[in-house]
């Protein structure tokens, strides 16, 4: 029995020696390296080379790979997709039997990662060319933080990362590393990138917890992200219970910049043109839906609150926003049509430049591209309830509410309601069809019971003016800027005042009744009753003609005739006065209005060089019939 045991022990020892020798030969041979390279190439779908493979076997096995390089795709421009000087890691073998990956130590020395997106949206890191890799990647992809590989210590030194997307004009280069945080035992993941996006400088800095922190089920995962794109800044800081599902998030998000429309290249969200802004709130997420809640907006001089949601499950993505404003400064809406707020402060540099160009050229409508093609990127449902509006004296708007629906590039603002001081309303709908490269813009608005005097707030004519205005606006035009849209506009604008009063000084000056005007300058303004005031502007391909535009008073009837071109933004019109009674001094002339719409010249077209008496015989106009015709005609 002893001899048998001795023989058995001898045979076993011999087998161990032979196995050990074979294993040593295996792990140090070219054959093993070839096997590693072959399997890696099959897995990644890219040619993979490894200069040297070293094993230190045990229950916890140490593996070192030197000179690892993974080739790029055929269409990629970088010389490689991945290049690592050395990968050094420890792996526990027994947990592998249960499907768990436990790496007590992982060291990456000088990793160089190049990410590229092709013209057809393909990614060079996609493993689609290798079905085995695709299936394995999906199987190993963690669904939550607890399924991530358990790494005791991750060390990345001198890491480099490059990102190229020629279609989006995005280029980034930077560093990735692990570093010790403020606490001596706290290891952080750090990523810093700099480059350009659509020609504008872009930088990104990320500081987060270590990979070990992902598996820490007791503590939420910390993150701190800073992104600067041109003059736009985004900062997200806080903690997330599960960063893969973004559950239990307590993340503060702040976004600021000169114009909200400039976020599109960065976030893919077609923001509206605005004055300088600062937005802050909480970033949350439900499955497939991002939520920006408890948000506060400071846009120009206006304040808003509300929430924004983006549903990624719908294609294209769908944005829903519900905003409320307790203070909306009306001129902050000017950038929506390419114009700039009238104030000199709290405007972006580009908007201030636009305003200077308009003043220098005398143009009324800005020719600033509105980039409506961005409306095709995302469908939307946006509501705004501005409960208090601060408007200029000539526009007595008190509140504003609208809903914008965008479907595949077709935007409809309906309903749109402006409550005007004195109880009047401006209501209707607007539309922008941006499904083609030549957008179609249309407006259909009704004006109801607008108190005339409120349009003369803070003027000497306020107390002497009264009456309610009715009106209608139906316009449509094509173009990529307000100037182009108005320069091609078709439709009409009609207004009517069935009774009331206006300043006697205004009428006397307009009618050239200089005797009355001189008296009023000395004695003060008086009120003249209005029997009727109507007007209609007919638009045809950007040319505007005055149609039955008049003011009927007790003393005279003022007629406005002429036309304007919205392409050249010039006007040529005249005001004629037909007196109803005897006037001792009348110049028998017309008031000529010529020049740019922004600042027309008003001059006197004399027939006789001296004022002479006139016997007026003008009759009252049929106001009711004319009003009905102007407001109902197409």
C-alpha cells in the first residue's frame, strides 16, 4: 500500500512538474500572444495587437498587457481607435464562476482613446461588424450601478481622449485620469476636454466618484460637470443614487448665456432667440424622460418659473414646457423676430450690433436669420402664461398667454391672447411652416375693444383721446428673417373707430389748419369728437397700399393715400384735409410723408404760398357701412 502511495505521489509530482512546465511555456510563448490578439480582434471587430502578455497565476491572478493597440475602422481618420502603453490588473478567478467580475486593481498607463462619428452617424467604437462582440457587450452592459465590475482601485495615468464628429463640426481633445480627492482615501474620476463645436470654442470638465463608488450601495454617486460653449455655460452638480438610471437624483443645473438659441449645437434643443439669460433648476429623470423642474428663469429683464420635460421615447424627441411669468418685459420678446430690445443694457453683443445697424440704415425690419430649420429637430408643446406684462407706453399690453405646438417643423401658436389695458384683447393665431427651406409665416389676429387713449399714455394727447378700436390682421409671407417675410407679405390690416375723440391739436396740425393750431399751442389742447376713423392696408408681395383710410371729425375729414414698399422699407403717402366749415386761414396743401418707414420725413406740399380762407363742404362719411366692409372683406 505504501509503495502504491509512493508511486502515486511520484506520478502526481511528475504530472504537476510537466503541467507547470507546459503552462510556463504556454504563457510565455508567441502562441499565447497570438491567441490573445486573435480573440481580441474577433471580439472588437478590429485588428488588435499586443506586444507582450504576462501572467502571475493564483486565486487572484495578475495580468499585464504591454503595447495594446486596436486598429480604427476603414473610414476613421485617426491611426488607431485605442492605444495603451500598459494594462495591468488583478482578477479573482472564483467569482467568475458566478458571472461576477472582481478586479481588486486596474491600472491603465497612457491610454489613448479616439472616438469618431462618420458621415452616416456610424460610430467607430460600434461593434456591429462583430456579432459576437455585440451580443457579449449587450450581455455585459450594466442595467444599474450594482452590476458594474467591482474594482477595488482604478488608476489611470496620462490618459488621452479624442472625439471627432465632422457632421456636427465637433472636435475635442483632452485628458482622462483618476486622482485623489480632498479626502486622502477618496479617489475621483477626472475628465477634461477642449476643442471646437461649429467653430466655437468648447470645453468640458467632469469630476465624479470612482468606479468603486458605483458599487457603493450606501452612498449616492457624486458628480460635478462644467461645460463652456462660446459664451454659453452649463453647470451640473450634485449626487445620483444610480447614474445609469438617473434615479434618486439631487442635481442642480444652471444654464446661462447671451442668447438661448445658441444652446442648439450643444444640447440639440431648439431654444428661442432671447436676451441674456440665467436658468437654474433640478435635473430629474423617469424612464426615457428627462425633467427640468423647480426652474427659475431670468431672461433679459423678465422672470419666469416652470418645468421642462423631454421624452426620448418618441421620435423625434418631444419637449413639453409649462412656464409662468409674474413679470414679463415686452421688449424681451423682440429677439423672437430678430430684433433687439430697445434698451441699451442687458442685451447681447450681437443684438446691440443689430440695433446699431438698423438705426444706421434706417431699416424697420431686421434681416437677421431666424434659423427656423431647427424646428424640425424636435416636436414641442410649450405654454406661457405671463400674468403681468410691462410694455412701452404706445403698447398697453397687461398680460399675455399662448400655446405653441410644433409638429415636424410646423409651428402653430394657438391660442394667442393679449389682454390690453382697459379691457380690450388681441387674440388669434400665428404659424411658421418650416418644413421647407423657405419657411411660410402667417398671422390671423382680431382686435376687440382696444381703448384708444391707452395708446397715448405718457403723452399730451392722453386726456383728450377716447374711443374703442376694432381691427383685423391677416398676413402671410415667406422668408428666413422678418425683413424677408414682410418683404413678401400678402394680406391686409384693417382698423375702425366708431366714435370717440382725439386731440384737437393733432387734427389741426394734420389738417394744416394753422390758425387753430397756433391758438391751441397757446391756450392748451382741446378735445374734438370723432365721428369715424377707419383704415385698411392691403399687402401684395410686400407692397402696401392705403385703402379707404380716413378720420372724420366735426371740423374736417382727413384722407390718407399712398403706398409703401416693405422690401425697400420706404413710404410715399400724403394726408389731405377736406374741411366741413369755413376756415379763415388754410394753406390748401397736403402733408407729404416720404422716406424710410423707421423715420419718415413729413413736409408740406403747398399749392398757394399764403394761407387763404376756405369754405368747407365735406360731408360725414358712412362709417357703419365702411367699417363692415373693411373688417369683413378678404
